[in-house]
């Protein structure tokens, strides 16, 4: 399994590199409190490019637990707030991404 760290990218750059690299998972790390807005923009653009069904979206960062259900409704596979264990994240990806 390969990890590509995108650094600080805007929504268009995230989706473009995800398509170019043919990724299985997009992981968004958001500290700003704007997780609903950015996540929705990524989802909308993936849909517009016809690749939404090919990729799993994970969100992490400063995301309050009360926001988890809405993010899941939007199509996010799982959310990892502060204190999350890296091993849990790896396990989730291994379990849910079949290759
Ligand atoms: C370093 C840091 C930054 C760096 C980040 C550098 C980098 N390359 O990562 C910089 C300077 C860029 C930054 C920017 C900002 N930050 Co800042 N930052 C921090 C700081 C000091 C540490 C964060 C950190 O790395 N923690 C260690 C890691 C291991 O923990 P973590 O980030 O919570 O990540 C864990 C989980 O959340 C999860 N996770 C996180 N991301 C992801 C992604 C995926 C895909 C997955 C699966 C899991 C996952 O896994 C990690 C392990 O448990 C915190 C304060 C703190 N003590 O936490 C503030 C803090 C997070 N930042 C804050 C803010 C406000 C911002 C900015 C909005 C500031 C601004 N006005 O621009 C921006 C937003 C940037 C963004 N795009 O989201 C606030 C958030 C407040 C809030 N929303 O409630 C904090 C809490 C500081 C504060 N007390 O005010 N920040």
C-alpha cells in the first residue's frame, strides 16, 4: 500500500491528484472547523468527475463527535478526531479497501 501526502491543497488539487494517482482512499485533515464545507466540495467534485464510487473518503482533525453522523450521511466512511489511534485507521482501511 502506498501513501501520497498531498500537503496543503485546495479541493480541485485534491480531486485532480486523486484521479491521476487512481487512489482508493482520500484522507482529509481539517483543523479549521470547516469540515462540512470542504468535505461536501470534495464529494461534489468527485461526483462531477464521475469517480465518487471509486474512492473511500476519510476525515480527520478537529472534528467534534456530534458532527460524525452528518459527515457519514454525506458519504464519509469514517471520521477520526483528536486522540485517534493510527493503528485503528490502518485497520479500517485494510478492512474496507479490497485490492
Ligand atoms: C500543528 C498545528 C497546525 C499546523 C498543521 C501542520 C501540519 N502539517 O499538520 C498548521 C500551522 C498548518 C495549522 C493550521 C491551522 N490550525 Co492548527 N494546530 C496545530 C496543533 C498545534 C497541533 C495539531 C497536531 O498536529 N496534533 C497532533 C496530531 C497527531 O493530532 P491531530 O491533528 O488531532 O490528528 C489526530 C486526529 O485528529 C486524526 N487525524 C487528523 N487528521 C487526519 C486525517 C485523516 C485522513 C485521518 C484518517 C485522521 C486524521 O489522527 C491524528 C491521530 O490521532 C493544534 C493544537 C493541538 N495541540 O492539537 C492546532 C489546532 C488544531 N489548530 C487550530 C486552528 C484553528 C488552525 C487553523 C484554522 C488556523 C488558521 N486560522 O488558519 C489552520 C487550519 C489548517 C487546516 N487546513 O485545517 C485549532 C483548531 C480549533 C478548532 N477548530 O476547534 C487548534 C486546536 C489550536 C487551538 N487550540 O486553537 N495548525
